[in-house]
């Protein structure tokens, strides 16, 4: 009988963007893999891409299951429904490995797998960034820390992707705690991407003489694009511009802010794009002012492309950027600081920072990460037999 494994996350984009390699590893180890997630709402990619991705999975003989996992803990009805569906799915299919991701999905899955663990199912949870961290609110610690600690009792392997989370996880009850530096970046592929720079810049309305900063990610409060827009307003040089790739609930408000500040000719909203790796090679620097991250893939891909960085001094970012070497770090709301850092990059040592960032990314290369994950999966497999 073929071994079976399940990948579960709150939203489909989490599997699509961050777990394709994990699926391939499990298949290489002889597992039939299923994916359970919310294919209908919540993803940070377009619904068109989510539908396309589900079809891609089916063509690879990967089972797909719609689970209405919400992104808010207030939607109790969907949480209860999701728990029942996951519990039934796991117990019916008798998975040897269940690997879950994202906070709400991770809680639902681990609670639903309690009975299955008694008959040999190994449960792996990757924390892509705990909701409690240094500098987060007291409410985050009061609410989320106890929940994660409770659920760690039902976790065979707890994977953390930054050093702060790793230290906090060691205070919990998981049988095994592992530090895995992210999901892995295809560094050589990104580094060697070829693009017609002039043509692509022109498609966004940029000239070769412009100095373009770029951000990639959901346009949300958490991603904090506003601080870069306001910092840009403090830079008199009209040649310094800002490209925002992504979409989200904050887009309309930020467009109004751009108009209010008179930056319509300097800020471009590009929407969701499938060619991010190509775009990285057409801009000059990367801006990443997030309020909260685990270990940000967008930042790592920008570093692999050789871009100097101005970013927030938060967990995850500080695992990647050393201030003054690969870029500049500032408090998330320090508009003047970000403006200063952007000016330094425009007039300073961007080429040296490029070399530093590409060297750092060698430690986060996908081959290294896949090697670690293969070992974790094999150990679970051996424990189950």
C-alpha cells in the first residue's frame, strides 16, 4: 500500500508559493501527496492563479480538498467546520505524514490529528512566523502564545524559520524542534534571469535614468508600504521612483495617499505579477518595511537578484540583513530613517551591497533547505515504521 502524506495550509497561495519543493520531496520518497486548503478565498494571489494551481496539482495526481479555513479567529463556524473536515480526512486516509502551515490552519490541523497520532501519523508544523515576537503587542502574547504552546503538545516536529522563533519554540512541548532557514531560494535561477531591462522599465513608465525601488507583497497594513511612500515624498530627486507589485485591501487608500502627496509620476502600482523574478532585474533597489515577518521570501529573492535593501528592523529581516552591509535597517515607522537609507543607496555603495546579498543567499539556497527537509521527512518515516 502506497504511503500517503498531506500538506495543509489556511490558503492555497501558501502551498503554491512556499511548498512546491516539499511536495516534490515527499513524492521522491514514495508518498502519494494530497493538499488540503482554502481554494476559494483568502489567497494573496489572484483567484485565477488559485484555480490554475488546483488544476496543476490534479495533473500531477495530487489530491485536492477544499477546507474553508478562515483567516480570522472570529469566524468560529468555519473553524469548527474545518476541524471536522480535516479530522475526517486524516482518519479516513491514514496519512503517515501530515505537514501543516499557517497559524489558524496549524491549530485546526494539529487538534484534528490527535487521534491519528496515536496510530502512527507524524504531524509536522512549520511556523512561518509566530504572531508573538519581540515588539509585538501584549495581546499577541496573551492570546497566541498559549495557543501555540498548547498545540505543540500535538506536534511531532515543530519547524521554525528564524532564530527568535526557534528560541521561543524550545520552551514549548513539541517532541522535536528544528530550525530550517526558510523555504529555500532558487538563487542561481534568480541570479541568472535574463530580461530586456530597458523594455520592461519602459512598460512601467520608467526610464533608464530613473532609480527605482521595488516592493513585493500583499498591499496590506502588515506590509506597511505607506512608510516608503511617505519617505519618497521627502526625497527631492524626481528620478527616484517606487514600484509596488501585489494587490490587497490597502491599495485604494495608498493610491489616494500618492495623489495627496503629488507622487503620481513617481509611484507605480503594478498589481499581481507572475514575472517577479524578471522585474527584480529591472529595478535598482528593494524596499521592505513590513511590520511582521517570519523569514520573508520576497526579501530573499531580491537579495538573490543582487538588490541593495532598505527594510524594517524586525524578526526575520535581521536574520538576513546586517545594517550597512547588504542594506539599511530602520524601525518600521521611521519615515525619516527610510528616506535617509534610500538616499544612501541612490548615491552610495549599491554595487558592494549587491555582492554581499548574493553571498548571504548562498546559505539559504533551495538545495540546502531541501536536504534538511528530506532528512526531517525520512526521520518521520523511520519513526513510523
